[in-house]
C-alpha cells in the first residue's frame, strides 16, 4: 500500500473513534488471544470501558476501510492498526486490540509497536469450548438484522467464518499459556456475561501503573 493511501486510511480510522476525556497513567497495549467466537470483542469492550484512557481498536474496522478503498486485507490490516496505535499511544492513550494474537507473528508486530512507543504490553487469553464458540458465531452471523459498518463489520459469510473457526481450533489447543509473554491472565467465557465481566475486572486490577 502506498504511503499516501496508508496515511489517509489511518486518519480516517482515527476520525471515527470516540476518544476518552482522560489519558492513561502510562502507555500500554492490551491484546487478546482467543478462538473465533471466544468473545474477544466482548472482552476488549469491557477492558476499554473499565480502563481509564483506553481506546479499542478493532481489526474488522481496518478491514471495513480497506474494502471501501478496494484494497486487500492481509498485511494492510496490520499496517493500519499499527499506524493508528502509534498515533494514539503518542497522544497518551492506552490501546486495546480485539484481534487474535495467537500467532507469533502477530505478537511480534505488537512488540514492535511497544518498542516504538515505550508502551507496556499485556495479553489476555480467552478460553472457551469450541462448540459454544461455534454456536455463538453461527447465531451472530445468521442475524438478518445485522447492518455491517465500521463499528461492526461483517467479515464473511456464515459458512466461511465457521470453517475458519474450525481450522483455528488446533492452533489454540496447542498454544501453551507459558509460551505467551506478558500474559496478564486468562478468562473463561463458557458462562454468563456477568461472570465474564467479574473475571475481566480482576485482570484489570493486576495492571501495574
């Protein structure tokens, strides 16, 4: 992607965000590791709402802008997210990524952002029964009232998203928590939203400012 187009997309992304009134006490990045349908979006919304100065950056929002611009996803998504994160961290905000950081390459990209901005990195792992994740995703993607947007972009068809979920199960099964650097903790999302929120609150309390 050419530099001028990249800058336009980053600025477009930033202009659509509702920034908090306050900044974080220190630059920090929170990223999630969890299967498709595990509740990454839900958890990161909770984190951003409860952590002063934190801004949620959605991977699908970058995909939405790239689709509008007629550009491919892949590395372009990472490039836009990185550009947005660097700008926000430079302005004193914390950054919360809702994308999956199960791949080592994704964690490397986050480490590069942290080094550039001197931000601390924390990972949250979300555990879920794959069957529950699949059913939740099926219900979501089969919802006829869903209007795709920058805030809530429909990435694929129901069939393709479920196929992608199945293909990622083994990766998450084989990933050891001991191999995840800066792991803040784990949450279980097989139960109610109320129980999940309690777990998220406990994790936030562990962040050192």
